[in-house]
C-alpha cells in the first residue's frame, strides 16, 4: 500500500521503482540511525493523531485519513477475534511507522512505503516491478545472486536483512521501547508489507518454526488490512478508551522515537524536541 499526501501525490509505480534502490548498505545505515530513538518522546495515541492528515491516494477504495484505516482494521479484527486484544492493538499501530514520511518525518516516499523484500539473496520474481532491480547496487555482488545468498536455509527471518520502510521502523520503536506484545504481534508489524512472502509464498525456505507459526497470524491480519476499508466512519471518541487501555497494557506511557517533527503539527499537537 503506497501512501501519498494530498498535496504531493506520486505515481505508485514511481515509488515502487525507487524503492528498488533499497540495498544492504542503505538499510544498515537506516537501522543504525533510527534505532537510536534519540529525537523525542510521544505516546502511541499522539502518534495516531498525527496520521489524521495522511490519505492513501494510490488506493481508489480509501479516501479517508489514515487513522480511519487503522481503526477500521482494528475494529474488524476485534469483532471476529474478541479475546485477542494484542491483535486489536497490533492492527491499530501497524502503520504508525509512516510518520517517517515528509511533512511529519524526513524521508522520501520510496524509503518509507511500498512492498518489502529480503536483501542479501536473489530478488524473487514475485516482487512487484522486479525489472527495476537492475539498478540496485546489490546486483553487482555475486554473493547475493543465489536463492539462499548469504543466509542458511531455515535461519529465521529475524536474521534476514529486509528492505527499509515504515514496517521495520515501527518494529524497532516497539521492540526498543520494551513492548510486551507477543512475538506474533511484532512479526505482523515488521512483515505486513512483505507481500512476496504472505501473498506469493516466496522466501519460505529462510523461515524457522517460529516464523511459520507467526505467519498464520500475519495472514489472518492481512485479510483485514486489505479488506476492512469502509465508508462507515469509526466513532473515535467511543473506541478511544478501549485502545488507550490496550496501549497502557502493552507499552510504556511515552515512546522514544527517532523522527524529527515540526514543532507544531496542523492537528494542534505540540511536540517538544528532547536534546541529546
């Protein structure tokens, strides 16, 4: 799913094209930089409110703010899986890494959104717009051109370098802030844009037993992520107390983040930079 701001709409294919420049060296630098979480502190609900202005212009079925998509997904899952409160919260926060986008964050569209895929091994044909990989620097490394590449079969996705994007950033924020979400929740956050895996079945040879179990939950989630969109608005004030309670259960009150925000966001939320 490709996100664009109304004032800066981009062709999804252009974003996907540039996304294919995501190479090992770039991803390592991004993870090292954004893992510091040294720019500011904010709550998860504040982050949700920041996404009020984000609309997915590449999706003809969705013209509401991003928070509507998050709540629609979460509420649909809550209805069908009432006892899995961790899954409700995971659905709510899965796209919060999009605060890396311009206006709120500091990165270009192609480095935040779009499908993700492994690096350090051959690019599977199922990856969207596969032809653009010819421009990727990793194509010049013979060690990356085989099925396993630099990995051992069954090594586990935790040990596989994945292209950088909002998925991996939110995973880092959750993990480094000590979330108590189960591993399946973190798996969903980190790999929900990994369509070559959960849509095409590619790269399963790199998975371990834990990945196999977690993939079952990701595939359940994916059905709601893609098909929960509706013109019926969610009553935010009505459901907010429930999700605030889940946030308190699974996360600290404030999260350390690595995104450099404007001092004043148009939603009226003021964030104070923490100097480190």
